[in-house]
C-alpha cells in the first residue's frame, strides 16, 4: 500500500477512493474518501487527480481544492488531517462536465498502492433479486453476483430500504414476515475494503395469506384511493411527505402519483432534481424522525417516500410524467415508442430509487388533441403508447394514465383510442374536474367539477357522469376507471348572482394563482351555501366559487361505487386540511 511517512518514521498505508454520488445531467456531485489502512496515525493528506478537458470542480467542501490546468489537488482542512489507524474521512465537491478522475495520487503515491486508479473502486450493482418459495412468513431470494476490481466480500440484503442481513452467498431466505403483506427487496455488494456499491433493482414481494389488499391493477374487491403528491409543493406550499402521516392520510390511501417527471427530447427526464432526490431533511421534517446526512446516496422526496412505504407498506407509488405544462414532449417521444418506454423504465428503475416506485403514470394532455400545445399523432397513438409501456414495464409494474373527461361530441375522448389502450393499462385517472373556470373571465359561473349535467350547463358533455358513460360505452371496463376529485375550487369576482350562471368581471384572487384556491382556505374564506350537480358552490361578497366538500365527496364516492368504478383519485394532497378531511371522505365513502 502507499507509504505516507517520511523515511525516518514508521510506514503508514492509506487509500483514496472516488464515487460519483449524484448526477443531474448538467453537473454532478463527487466524493473522495481517504482511509488509513495502516497501523500508525496519518497527520495530513493530499489527493491529486486529473480531469479530462471540459470537466472541472465548481465548489468543494471539507478540503481545500485547487487546480493547475486539468490537474486537481485537494488538501485536508486544519481539523480533518489526522487519521488514526482504520479511520477515514471524506470530502466532496460539485462538478461540471462528463469526465471521471484519472491518475490519482495520495501523498505522492498511487491511491490504492497498485495499478488500478483512481483507487479501489466500489463494486457494481448485483442483479435484481428473484423471489421464490413465498409463504405467509418467508421468501427465498437469489441474485446474480456483483463484480469488483479487488473482489466482493459479501452482500447487504435490504427490505424496504433497511438492511436485514449481510451474507457471503448470492441467496438469502428472509423469515419472520407478516402474512398478506407487501415488501420490497434490494441487494448491494461490499468489497474487501468494505465499500458498498449501488443497490440492485427492486423486487416486490407479497407474502401469502392475510387480506389480499391492492396489487398491481384493481382486481375484484380492490378499491384504489390515489392522491397526487407534487414535487414543487415542498417550496412555497411547505407540504412534505411527512404531512401525509401527520394528517392521517397515509393510512387511508392505497396509491400515490408523484408529479411530475418531464418528457424531453423523446425521453423521460427528472422534473426537479433538488426536490426529487437532493433536498436534505432535518429529523423534525423527516417521516421517521431521522435527519439526512450530507453524504447519503438518496435524499429529497424519493427518500421520504421510501421511509413512508417502510411505515405503510400497503402504499404503492407511481412516478407520473407530463402534466399540463410538460405534455408537449409526448408527440416527439412517440415517434419511437419503444425507445421512449425504455428511457422511462431506465429512469423509474434507477438503482438509487427503484424500490420507491411501483410503476409509471402517463399524463399526456392530450393525445391527438390540444391542451397547452396541440398534438396530431393520430387516434391510434394512445393505444400504441400504452402497449409499448406495458411491454417494457412488464406485468408486475403498474402502468396507468391520466386522461381527458371531455365527453362532448367530437371532443377529446373521441380523439384517441382510449378503449384500445385500456387493455394495457391498470387503470385510467379520469380528470373529472376543471370543466369550467375563470379562463372564461366574464363567466357564466359554473361548477368546475359537476358530477352530472344540469339546466344551463355551459357545455354539454362537460360533467363526470357523461365522461364515465362515454368511456364505458367505448369499451373501457368500469373497474379500470377512477373518478377524479379536485382538492381546490375555481372562482370568479365581480359576481352578483348566487346561483350558477351569473356574469363576472374576472378571476377571483388566489394564494398562488388567480381563479384557484385550496379547499383548506375556501372552507373558511367562502363557505359553501349551495349545491349543484353533485358539487358545492359559494357566493360571498363579489366572489363565486365552486369546490367539493366532505359531504359532496361522500356522495360522489357513493356514485362511483354504484357505477362499479375501480375507485377514485384526487389532485392533490396539499389542498386538504391539516387533518385530511377530504381524504377521509374518500376513504369512508369508498369503503374497503
């Protein structure tokens, strides 16, 4: 190993190892770890390496980093230069460019004392474990071996993100499980220097016995209760995964759609890397009361969702791509459906967070029709897309879509083959809200989420019952349709008429956007004083709002049950009250 002492001192040995801990496309985070592998104390250290042209360090911490051309040097701080035998210290940096370090030297010698540079590399990811011999209380796991430049010592087996065993073999039998319960298993390798590599892909396992509960796709007796969680909600809204626990909502839902990933250049891409997997949570903010550390491999919402699933293993999480703002990329992506589906699979199943997600949701607004942008891919594009994604994601992952509720003659439901696509989907989230709003600034005022038609409705076919009826008539099975609920209201100002159909002068003011406000605000700011077409409305001062209340949600859930629907979904969690009034109404209204 590398000698670090002067000739007059006893020889010491050490290694320096490098890992890229994050990569967000335009930059990355790197980490060096210096370890004293000898028997005497090290009093200082200097790590040197070369980056190829176009790659550089932009900021660094826990070391003083300088450069000369493409050659980089990191020296210890005054407080972290001393390493006792067996001790290690890490320093990190943010970088730009695609390159990796080469020609590593530690105190003038090779970083691992041999020809392999830049040091003793961590092992590769093992193969995704397979599961067999599943009983009420146990499962047999096996996986293909990882590789390492100096040899693999053993493997950590992780259940729901926590290590349950460390074994030398490529198999393990996990026991002491609960009957009829969902678990997620990953495996990571350790090398002879005790470095851990990336986790394998995740294997979902459900033990036998117990209550069958919701599995992939709503089957007979299953009821889906799904809510959207938005990555941008962690900012101004200050709404975090832990709020699902404190509100009591986590125990009352079955699925979460995490919104949104983007669709760019024919591929699925990260929506907000900071919120998704980098934001650090304190112990008070975290689901399990454990704070994030600066060097852990996964932070942000993804890690919080992992912790949520550990506490509520019945919850399935889907990553939703597109949405109103980011639907414009679908048309280009569908020029090569197989490549598009594969890019999304690779992102959803990234080893850093594969255990977090149980499938994908595709929110294209709208295929072969117009939303924020227009698409002219043809009516078959929806079926082609869902078939490509089912082929790539396989039968064990959820594949769903959020779809239009425009049941007008020649409207958006008629524009694409939703019936043909349904055979490949576990379910559709039918967006039975936003039918009417203050984008029609002068009115007429109308409820944005009417369950049924009513006299004077501004547009026939713009109601939930019409949308569900049309989809069923086209051949979409009722159990593959979820009724949509908005956890917000839409409103106008300059209104004198209490009943729907009044004129207005423009959108009412809202906390984040004109014409829209959360239910938790409206219930006090403008309490409902009437109902129309199965939903509530309110006239207070010069403002007119429509929104769903616990009572109207309950009646809509009863209607959904009578229609034989697969359940309900809502947009989105942060609009609810702190004690989850609307989620509770969905849960109790749908039953088991």
